[in-house]
């Protein structure tokens, strides 16, 4: 990921081999990583069974939140942009039983579409 992409908050595809290495300790036996995107310091990891959101917190990223969301528990999601898939977008994901969505900012038109398409692919099967 280039420094400009990092500063702008653009999502970039993460190498699957690197994700496999990093996430192997937390994956279930029948689970495999299918796709990954990095947005600044956060990571969206799509496995064949769940979405893993990694949120590095604080300036030094000493604390890392791993949020595991089985696809079956995603009630719905939405992407809000200023225009038709504009470069600035906000992704909201609602989890069954939780009234408040998970909110993530995205700033790259191509990856706004790619992340939305990946969510649809894994949720709908």
C-alpha cells in the first residue's frame, strides 16, 4: 500500500498468503480466507464463513480489536455516498439483535464497489 493511499484512506487488496499467515491461529479448521482489504490501519478479511474486521486503535496501535461476524448474522448493509458510488462512502453493517450498525469509512470508488460486492457475494452465497 502506498503512502498516498494510506493518507487518503483508500482500501487496497491484501495479499492472501500474508493474511493466511497472520490469521491462521484464529481460523476454524474448515475456514479459509477468500479476500482481504486494508483501509489505513483497519482490515476487512472475508473468509468462507465470516467477516473479520480488524480495528487498530490508538496512535501506536497497541490495542487491536478483532470483530468476527458470521455472514448469517448480518441482517443487512448499506453504502452511503455523496453521489453515485462517489469516492467518499460510509459502509454500515447491521448485525441481528443489535440496533446500532458497524460503521466504516471508505475513500476509493473502486474498492467501495468491491467491498460491497464481496459482502453481497458472501452473504447471499
